[in-house]
């Protein structure tokens, strides 16, 4: 994937997050069982444009966690789907979207949106 398309997709996620109320955001889960609370990736997967491009959350049978909805793109799921759809390395994907990469292991939708915008603006560098 070229960087321009990747950056446009990421900036669209930031724009989506600008509209998400804090009480409907939880960075530690793709989406809750009733679909009312999600992380950045979960909210992105609900976007009609991303759905048309093949990115979605799909039910995944897991013996460990029970039935979950996880990111899906093409033939891959979980973090690999996030990496492929957004044109990111695993390190970059986790830096942007994993709750453990944020202070206190949590963040607001605005904080994640700001990190995404800074990541794109600063040449896709992962800050330590």
C-alpha cells in the first residue's frame, strides 16, 4: 500500500474519533458485545467507506475468549488486518491503537486522534 492511501485512512480514523463520546470509547476492546462501545479500530470498522474497502469486524470463534468480533481484511484478521488495511508495521499499529502504548493504559478518543495526526505529520515515526 502506498503511504498516501495509508495516511488518508489514518486521518479518516482521527476524524471519526473526533465524533466519538468518551463513554462510548474503550481502547482495550475491539467492540463490546452489544456494539455500543469500541476502540479506535472498532469505530473505524463501522465506517461505511472502510467497510466498502473490505475492512470490518467479524465474529471470530475463540476457545480462549469466547465469541469475539475482531478486525478482518481480506484473508487476515486481528492485528494483521489492522497492519494490512492501514499500511502499518506491527510496531506502528500497536503505537497508535494498543491501549498498553498509552499512559495509564488508556486514552480518550481525542488523545488517540491527536496521536494519529502527529504520526502522519511527523513522517510516521513511532515516538518513545
